[in-house]
C-alpha cells in the first residue's frame, strides 16, 4: 500500500520528515484548540504537571497566526525557552468549517460508469429529519454532477477483475478535470477495497497528467464495503485535503520562522494524535475532532482524580457537545453524518446541538422561544461583544442575568456591553413575547437548560443508560454556567467543574495518545473461512500499524495493538464489533471464542441470541495506540475551610425567585477542602460557574470543584 494518498511532498520538510521521538518523560508539551470563536492554548510541564493557559479571540483571518501568537504568549509568560518544547498537539475545526461553509477545494469524483449519482441516491430513502419537510431539499453534494465522472470498469465481490479499466474513458475524465481546473479528485470503484488495481491505475495516469491535483483513493481512505459511505467519506477527504494541507504548512512555516522547531501533531476525531503526514493520508480523520479533545481530557484527568463514569457537557461559542464515558473510556462510533452525507471514520460518539454562547435566540411566528442552531460566531459575535452583532444570543442572556462579569470575560480579552445586550433582547425576545427583559432572559435560560438536558438524554436515556448513575463534567466557556440547572433537571447528583474549564479541550488534546485505526472488509460466513485467512488479514493490518508507529518513533513498550472482528448473523444488515482480549491468540483454537463473545454481546444489546444461526465476518479491525506519559496530577492535602466571598453581584436566578445579591468567589482563592453553599457565583478567567440554592460546593484534592445536588452524595 502506498505510504500516502495526498501530495505530502508539497508540504514543508518540517512536516513530513519529523523523526524526533516525542519527549514523553520530560520537557514541555502544548495543546492547541482552534475553535469558531476562540483559540485556546495550554502549556503543561511533563515533570511537574504545572499548567499555564491562554485564550485568544480569533481576530485574524489567518488562524495560524493566532495559534503562534498564543504559543509565544504562553512561553513568554511561563519563562520557557522554545528549545524545551517536546511537542505541540493541535486540534482544529478547519476541515469541519470547510465543509459546513462549502469553502473546500473544487473536487471531482471518478467512479464506475452509471454510478456517478450515488451521492444523491444515497440509501434510497429520504432522511428522517426531512420526511415531512417536503419543500426542503437535501444539501447539495460536495461534488456537482458535471464533475462526477463515470469510467467503464468492474471488479466483482470476490475481488476479480470482470471488466478492465477503459483507457479512453479515463482520458476523457482527465480532460474534463483539467478543463474545469479541479483541485482535488476522489476515486471510488466498486469492490476496490478487495482489489485496488483500477484505483491505483487512475492515480498513476491522473498524477502523471495533472501532478498539481490531490488524489484520494477509496481503497486507502476506507477499505470497507457499503458504497455510499465509502464514496461519501472519500469525497470528504478529497474536499478538505488542500485546505488542511495549506493550513498545516502555513502553521509549520510560522513556527519554524519563530524558532519553534519541535514536532507538530494533529488531533483526530478518534481522540488521538498523529503526524501531519499520516493525517494527510485521510484528512477526513479531522472532520469531527473539535469536540473530542475535551472528552479525552475528561476521561483522563477526571479518571486520574477517581471519577470514571461521566457525562461530558461542553458549551463553547457555537454548540453544546455531550458524550458518555464509562470506566474512563469514552463511547465511540464509526459513522456520523454531515449534511446527511455519511462520514465513516472512527470517532468519539459526541452528540452536538446548537446551544453555545453565540447561538441565536429568537421567537418564532407562533411565540415559541428557540436557542440555536444558528450562531453569530466570533465576528460579529453576540451583541454584547460590541463588534457589530445586532442579534440576541445566549451570551447576551447570561450577561443580562448577571451571570457573567462584563469586565472579566475571557480573562479580559473581550469587554462586554450590557446595554447592547439589553437592547437586542428587549427588541427581539421580550417585545414579541410581551414581557419585561428580566422575564424574557430567565425564560430563555430555562429553554436552553431543557435543550441541553434533552441532548444529554440522547446519549443516556435513549441508549438505555440512567443519567443519575453518572457525574456531569462541565467545561467550555459556558458549561459551568448551565451545569447546575441541567443536573437538577436530570436528577444528577454530582457536577464536576475541572480547573481551566474554558480551555479543557486544549488540555485534553495536550494529553492525547497517538492513535490509528485500520479496517479491511471481508463479508464471508465464518464457516467458509480458514482461521489462517483471518489471521493473515489481521497480520497485514498489524504491519501497517507498526509502520506508522515506527514513523512516529513510538517506543516498543508504549504500543498497544487491539484487533477486533465485526460480526453479524447471516442476513442481518448491521454488525457488532467483537474485541479479541487475547489478541490473535484468541483464535488459537478456532473461531469458537469469538462466536461465543458475539452471542453474548448480541444478547446484551438486543435481548436475544441464536446459537445455531451462521455468523458472518464483515470486517477485521485494528486499533493501534502509542501511549504518552501522563503528566502528574498531584493531590493536595485537604484542609476544610469556609472561604470568604470576594464580593457580591445582583443575579437573576433561573429558579423564578427573581434578582438578588449573590456571593461571588474567585476560583484561585478556593483551596482544596473549601466548602460553601449556593446560591453563588465562582469566577475564573476562562469561565463562570453558577451554584444554585440548595446545592453545596467543595474543592477536591486535585483542584476540581464539586457541586452536590441538594446534599446528595452523587456518583464518584
């Protein structure tokens, strides 16, 4: 298999030739999270665990400049020379935004003759969300029809060539691509995951004719059956490849020019990092990486502090992201959709709704209050930013309620204008509802609380889990503002607010391991397979994983390779991933152990098993991890105290009791062991926490703030 799908040779030497082993024992690591509104940068001393943070408003059109500015600011503040940096882990929404805003590369698709409409035909069904919206069309595919080009060729379901690639058809397709000045090409043929010969020939001919064009082959993006997801995922990868490469190249050049020469790693949707060269083989791996960073942080940091079963609640400038964590392991999935087009990559199973700080608040034609999904972003942003925004947002509501200090927001980066917030909320919310501004603000807050609670119900109740069995971890700039109300709505006994909640995603990215996933479709009954055939497929995936970990210079004792089989009863349309705890040694006596594990999992998930039914092996998977050392999370001796508030502020509480003075505490003044009762506000540079009446708050030995609902013990 070729080492790379895309033109990595076009990237700077410092990107694709990095060979410096990650300094997992000492030095400094940096985590970067580029969001829609802010760029967060976290610096961690690997030896002591000491953390420094910086949050910058995205003022530059070039996000790379903001990233470098943040890194330099932290290095200067911490007095750390650039030479001490071990590595930088970088998460970004660049790929996601390119798709959502339709600002990716001009892309073409080469596929089998008569199959060019697969992106529009999809699964032969209208998406559930659009069934009753008959006047609304699905979003257009990323590749317009005139750039979807059919070429005569065919490979059968066994991988045998039935019809050779038609050279004349291919030449005509190349001519169209050249004439249309296409920047990137996705190639997806039937059954190429079993035999990539035709796709590789297209790359050879297309690369020779148009060497400046990016080429993504489905046999390398996703070696898995099901044509629609495979084609769609390959198109996503091709569409964002030039955008991501340009960004990473520019960032690396800036870092090098500023004397920062440590390795740069890119954060993926699966919750792990990889070298830019490996990520550029499939840029779609970064498509949904934004929300994953904070989930990784929650699983690792809260796990170190003893909290292992969690519901994450991340409210940023644009959205609310939530995920379930069991035993310090985040729930994962392999298929999501963007604009109703499937993206089949390994990713953390994060559920997202439009309920962020910048989410638009409006009253519809029948008087219903809605929060999101539209967002004002960083520019012009909420009205209170004073940057030209004239639309009410959730941040404007929180300012009017007195929950946010107008002078200390984002560490003073963005002074807030309360009068502007009052004006837009009065005109756009209170006026249409026929109520005063305070009533409107409190009502909108309750609507947002209900929307967030429903989103959490999606990842818990709808999937058979009771949210009361978990602790709620709140982070992001807005998470701690709404966590207490959401916990009360759902009956969750314990809320955890970690240190630096507004930069928690960047901190999670800084702590992420190296991670890679590999797959090969088989689709054969186990009864027809020899055990040696299955082992040979797994061995081939293992060789690819070892090559990638070697390229990243991960030490042997820090590697974990976990094979798994996707199995189903013959005739079913969905499969279950069955892990092999003993690795390939689990197959020493045949498929018996794997079959029994499948029956058990099937019964647990669907309440029945069919022992005599033949089982089909759909895919062989391999998950490879390169572990990095966790910076120490030192516990501090607890000394029970009753802290004195730093002052008080008039706050409009959402419980309907009206506005009243509420004690305000500064987070840095709360030592481990401190305990106090609500209602109260706790302020820190990156976020604000609201504690409701009837709740108590304490600080644990690790600096986490713990809110207990109405005196409940909560869930550890």
